[in-house]
C-alpha cells in the first residue's frame, strides 16, 4: 500500500460462500469496521456488503495501515460467524485483494462501482434501495458516521447540499464503459488504476508493477523482499450472479 493513496479492497467468502446471512451479521461487521478505522489508521470513503463478499474504498494513513485492519476484520467476523452458525473452518477466501485507485477520473468512478454492485447483481433497482452500502450516506439521504469524504468527493461542489445533489447525479447515468474496461484490465492484468502524476513520483521498481505486463512468460528473477506488489491485484465481482 501507499500512504495517502486510496485503495479498493475486496474480501470474498470462501468458495463464494455467504459471509452475511442477515442484518445482525451486517450490523456486526459495520460496527467493528467503524471502530477499527481509527485504531488502524484508515479512512473509509465507500463500502458495500454483498452476501458473499465485501467492497471497501479506503485511504490508509500509513503504508502498513490497511493490511492490519483487514486482518482484524477478517478474524473478528470469522469468529463471530462460526460461533453464531455453529460452523468451523475458514470463512474467507484467503487474503483480501486490493488495487490502488488514484486520480480524479478513477476515485469517484470507484465510489460508483462499489455502490452499484447490488444493482449489477440484480438485487435492487437502484443504489439507493440497498441498505448495506455507503450510497445513501454519500448521497445525503442518511447519516453514515464512519465515512470520510475524499478530496475528489469534496470537489463536487462548494457546499454540502450541492455536493449531495452532484453525487446523486453521478448515478443518473449508466456505467462509464471506459472505467469498466479499465477495472477489468486491472483485474486481469494485476496493475493499479493510477494517474500519470502519481506514477511520475514513484520509485522505478514500483512503477513497473503499476503498468500492464506484456504477454508471455515472465523473466526469471532472484526473489526480493517486496511489501507492495502483493497489494496491487484486484479481483472484482463483475459477473451479475455474484455482484
């Protein structure tokens, strides 16, 4: 992770199994997520709790802030879920997946992507009809205390009322084909959604991991310690049957 750069996080249920059965399960997750944000140094901009996976848009305050938060949430919810439903074994499909998201083009598009998941999955007719996402909080329809407004969200308008209206307007149009193509490319190619400005200030070895890799086998290299490359993959739920 990179401090101060938003990251889209997905954590899936093991074998695509349910990680939320009812509202009590979802309330438990959100309650402890809100508590964990301050503890681990992360800001939450958008979220969506699907039946078998979670989407979060976070900005870590430090390079090591996001992973401890997700480990904490994964363990806590797994313990709760196993005890409540008298089950054993892993609840989650291994480690969470993530993708850096930066630039004015991508940040708000990622807000939309996350909050439209239940619509694409055919669960609800509109983002506002789904209770378990950040949409109504970001759109000014409900109080949603865990949310922190990203700078790109604040730039939508000069005051809160106008900002809410502008945000709702983002959902009045269909998905932007260019962004959906970009997020699919990021999923398949394992690179992040960042702008040229960020790329220009990153170390050369990090930049290589942000670019599309050429086809064909990779050259063999001597393994080196790496705290970044494992974080740059994205596995999205674009198929309608899973969100």
